[in-house]
C-alpha cells in the first residue's frame, strides 16, 4: 500500500515517522500485519480503529518500548528505540502520580529525562501557561478534573521538547469543552513543527487530523484526509424525521438497492444512499407502503463514521447485536414518570454542587444529561438514583417517592458506572453468575442471560477468561450486560461507551434502543456528543443548573445564531486571527475547516471574515452556513450560561 500524500501546505517537510512492513506477533497472535505509513514533520496524523486493531502495539514500537517482529519503524531516519529522546509518549493511563502536585509531576519527568532543573522550570511554566494551568502548580494531580489531568500529562510529555508526540486515546472521558481546548493546543504545537500521531475512537476528533488511517486487525485499509475518506464513500446522508423511528428503521434496514446504511438517533434516522434524489424517492415509497408518516427529509454529506463503518463492513467486520431475551417488558407503564425530580439542590458545607434541578424521564424514554467536568452531573445522578439525599427538593423514582433506597426500588434499577463495577479477579462467567444471583434470577434465566451477554460481547467460548484480562471495550460490553440481566425498569448509564469504537458503539445503542422500546426509562451521561444525538431528550448542565433542555434537533433549532464553516489556505493562522476580534469559544478548528458561531447575519459574517483574512494575506477557498452540530451547541450553551452568570455576579 502506497502511503497517501499529506494535503497541500500541511506537513510537507521531512518525513518524521516512517513505518514500513511493520509486523508484531504475540505467541502466535498477529497483532500488526505488515503496515506502511508516513507522517511528515508538523502533521497531525490519526490512527483510527476498534479494540484489537493493533494501534497501541504500533505506538509502543514507535515509542521504543517494544521490538517489532519484522519491518521497520523510524523517527527522523533513526530506529525508534534509538530515537526515544526525540519522542514523547502519552499512554491511555497517563502514569501521573496523584499524590504529587502539578509542578512535582513535571519536575519528576524532567529529572528522568536528565533535563537541567532550570530548564524544567522554564519549559514547565511555558506549557502550563499555554494550557491555562499555571494557577494550579501546587494542586495535587489526583484532585484535578479529567481535562486538567490530560493537559498535565501532555505538559509532562512535552517537557523534554520531543520532535514527535505519540498520543494513545488522549481525551477518552474528557468533556467537550476540555477536548476542544486540548485539540486547539495540538494544532498550535503542530504549527510550531511538532509531529503528532494520535489514536482516538472519536470520529469527530479524527476530523481534526490532517490525515487519518483506518486500521483493523493489524492492517491499514484506507489512508487520506478526512474529506478524501468521506468522499470515497460516494454517497449522501439523508436525515429522516419521523415519529415512528423503530418501525421506520426496521423497514429501511431491509436489503434495498441504493440504501447502504441506516442508523437510528434520538429524533431521526440517518440513511446513507448512493444517489440523493432516488434515495429520497425510495425512502418515501418504502415508508409510505408501511403507513409511516415522514415529518421531513434533509440531504447532507456523510460523516467520517459512515466511511469507517462502510470500510469495516466491506472486509466482513460487524459487531453482533443479538436481540435481548427480555422476559419482563415494561410496555404497560410506558409514558408514565420513572424519574421525577423537582428543584433538587445539594450543598456540601458552604459549596452548592447542584441548584434547583428539575428533571422528568418517562418509561420508554432515553434522556441524556450533558455537562462539562464539575458541572454537577455526578451529584445529580447520585440524587436521582437515591444514593444521596438532596438538601432540598422532591424526588420520585420507579413509582416511589418515599424511601428510594428500599429493596423494592433497588430491584427495579440498573446502573453501569464509568469504572465498570465488575470484579477483575473473577471470570466472566463468575461475574455474571454473581450479578444474576444478587438480583434473584433463577438458574435458568441466568444461563439464558449469560449466553446473550457472551454473544453481545463477542466472547462466546471465553467465559472462563478473567475479566481483568479483557481490553476496555470488551469489558464494557460485559459490564453493560451484567447491569441489565434483571431487566430493570429504570437504567442509569454513566458514559457507557467511553473509548469504544464506532461499530461497538452502534451495537450498544441498538441494545439501548431495544430496552427503551420495551419500556425501560434510561438516563445516560456522555462526553461524546455524536452519541448524545442518540437520546430522545437532552439536558445541558452548567455550574450545577440545567440551562437548556429538549430533543437533539430542538436544542439545535433553539440556537439564535448561525454556524459558518470556512476553508482557508492557512487554517491555523486564520483561526488565531479570527479569535482576536471576539470571544475565543466562537472559533474552532477542524483540520482544514474553521467553525465560526455568529449572532449576526450569516452573509454579513462571511463577507467580514473574507475581508479580515484577506487583509492578513489569507485566501478563503470556501465559506458557507452549515447546520449546528451538537458539539457547537454544547459549547455555545455552556459559554453563554457562563457569561450570564458573570454578568449576574457583577
């Protein structure tokens, strides 16, 4: 496979990373099967693939901590092991020391790399200032938010001033605001000449890379810019809005010429078609024959995830979504209130974590609770599921408004935490037996549910494997299965698919939708805003309060401004120039594209942008108004709420 050329004007210097014929075997398992790619100096290159694709193995070889079985991996023409002084490596687990302060973590890493103390101090201050963390030098690392830990880990990796930075899923579990800041930082570092290789399961993040490679089972199947990969699909995306989502999905998911893919979201279906006019005609014909009314159809470009899924399907990769063996559906109570909270407030001493939060989730509904780190989501969820008492306010849960911690209520609840809540030193089978027994299932029902969990997780025949030995994605599938073995009528999912690849994420959500269709009330938290589109309704939390609520489409339509996408000859410099004239959050960089949130007229904004950039000698290749993404909505809602809070404080 010949490596694709980087886009014009980006990373056109020397080859920084060259991988040729790279192979790695573990006791007969071929983790990497002869891959080839090149990354040029100053380029951000994304390595995208599911669990077990070989990404981490490739990173470890490039970092010089593992030898290849065959092939070569070089950093600036040096063998990777010999180039370790030129390489910074951020692993998935970071290796920060929680009982050391921010400054002490940086100093420790600098000492390990034999950097003079004065230089450590100088570089550490530079990166902490760049990341807006210079105020926290004396704070213990263990007391930082997820986004701040990520920034500290990046500062530690940069203190040796590497020429190449390897980032293995650096933003898993980080809120959208911190993720955007993190990627803005990476873009500036790349402009300064740093070469960045990043692995991420988030396809919206892959859009921010200059080029990406799709990797599966140790092989690279496609390489190019995000635009090239989207274009390679040769298709369009139809957003189909209908009240009968489940029925419409079943009708359109049949084998129909011209319909390549159907994916269900919270208030729409995404239908990938070869030709948009014929595709719309076919969708209307099929749904009309099934007496399913269509509210609207909108044509748009496919997402990078659509290309990723199509590529994996073309090579026979599909995640199983076996139908859940539900024996106790809750359809008779659909539409009734399952979770009802009125004016919940929670104080911790003088600190108010949650202020006057009201939430209502009905049986059969999927509700997404979104917020930046520290917004109060965790405290709210603990109150909603009865783990802690509110300071003031009223709660109703699973038909009870008195004791929310009674055995009767507990039996109706399911909960999957970020930490999986499985026992690592038990086998998969032992874990499932334990959870089935705790909820009082019969031995026959436990066996039925175990077979389903193993099939859903793709672990048939591996039930005797220790749970602790499973990769994160497989462990999450088992944990999800364990949390619903007893068919709860109310289910809490705390970032259920964090770090999971797109195909596995689809399998999760097909299952979540099945449960909702059976009448289960589901409350989800997630930092992945493309995933939040799967929810029927959303609540946005800022500083302990819910500041916006509605369907995914509804919260987009509620935005008063416009979203402008601009493609320029110098995207990073253009973004920096546009940020100098207003609020920085309004400008974000997605690879070669700039998103600009404007409250004024769209045409006027585009003319002003062209004039501003022309004065700086930057050409505009294209400018157009685009529909709001949920990430852009989230950032706008959070920032506007913060601004109103600051004005109220004054």
